[in-house]
């Protein structure tokens, strides 16, 4: 069972980003974000920006906001560990709006033990940094949740993470 | 060359140029030329100056954007050069004020003193317009290129290992952000 294959939710999420006038989409590739990345790359109204590491996303989206554009960051849970100082010392210090859509590894049917420690650290690390953290484990919740977090981030200039659960995405198969 | 003179030369008659400075010495250098709302100074987030400049350049494609940062700050976020190259923002210039030192922490040698060629790294990342400038006359000639929409471009300014007195711009990131956004109208 891999509900990530359910037709529709990446397309609906892309529509949410468009409705929120998101113009810059920074991403570090992940299987869970594969379809959404393709949709954003094909969207002439969006800059889809592949990053070499997640912390570039804090800079990119801060710069986008300085220039009057809205952005979003697509990444995997292990990347949370890569951007701690940028989240604290840039995003939060300047109160830049930020929404990270974080696909989770290491929490539901994971086959790679190296993913488990960072998975456990994601929520406490982000909450320690002052981000609002919300989870989505069912496809029908994803649009409302992301739309609400985007609207709140841009209007209040605050930072949030939406964790897309591994139960929603399906675990990677090692064989 | 002397770093303050080099940065002042780059920013002479700056017109619509938007400036992002990396934390440490280059923030003091840019402030020394004169504080204004179209300067966004990083006081933290080491390694993030180039990504901030990239997001800004993509959002404001009709205005020239200049990132001025140090060699240590650039090295911490050096992967971002490949990210810039992939986007090819024509209005973005990146200038590294390279004293081959970590000047804010005691002057320890940076990798630029130990074999790393930053202009070569930028070129290899895909920013083909990448040069190293050794003297003020060349910097003064380079200034016009900051306003040409034919980037992205990258330049290393080789400067003397001196630490001129700090010139401190406002340090509240929220203030710097809001006044920058307001200045764009």
C-alpha cells in the first residue's frame, strides 16, 4: 500500500501553492515530493530552485520575501538537521515567513536504521527553534493544512513546518 | 588592495543596485560606504548571503542585485554557487572580498590561503563569468558590469589582511527586512 500513488494530492497541493501566489519553490529532492516538484518545474509562474542543501532554502526564501515574492521549501526530514543555524539566525532572527513541507523518513515502516535518529529529532528540534509544527498523515488533510500554514506564515511573518508522515507517503522498499 | 576602498569603488554611483552583505567584515564595509534601506546586511546565518541574493534577484529581475561577502562566508555556503548557476539570474553579481582570513574570529587562515581558488570554484559550478581582481583600477573598471543584465557573474577581490574599524549598521533583522521591502515600493 503506497498512498503516495493516489492520483491527485500532489496536483491539489500544487493548486494550493498557486492559489497562495507562491512564486519560488526551493527543493531538495525526495521521492515523496517527486510529483509536486515536477508540477512546480513545469509551472511558468514558479521558479523551481533545486538546492544543494536545505539551508540554502532559508536564504532563498528570505531573499524572495525581501523582493516581494512568496516561497515554499520542499525537503526531507533528514534535511531538518542541515538547516538549524539558518532557521535560527536568519529566518527567525529576521522573522521571515517560511513554510517547510517535510516528507518524513524513519518513522513508519522504515527499512534503513540510519534514518531513525533524525526522524526522532525533527519535531523537538523545530519546536525548540520556535517553528509551528503540524503533521499530515492522511491525504484528505493535506490541502487545508498547507493552505492554512501558508496563509498564516505570509500574513504574520512566521515560520512553520508541515510534516508529511511516512504513513501517508509509504516507506521506501529495500530489496 | 585596501578592502574599504574596493567596496566603496564598487558602490560608487550605485543607482538602483540592491545589496546583500555577508556577516562580518563585508557588512562593516558596506555600512562604511553609507547605510541605506536598499542594503540588507546579514548579522548571522553564515553561508546564506548568496542564497539571499538569489531569492532577491529572482523576485526582482529588473533590478541589479549585488552580494558582497567574505571568503570564509562564501566557503561555508559554496554549494550555493551551483544553485545560482542552475538558475542563471542575469541580474545577480557576487563579489567576494577575499583577505584569506577569518577576520572576525582572530584572523585564522581560510581555505583561500590554503589552496582553494574561489573564482575557479565558481566557474566550475557553472558561473562562467568569473574573475579575480587584484587592484583598485581593475575594480573601478569592473563596477559597470554590476549593472549589466548579462550575469550571473562572480568576482574575487584580493584584499590586504587588515581589519579596519567596525562600522555598525542597524542590527535588528526585522527592521532591516521591513525597510528594504518598503524601499522597493
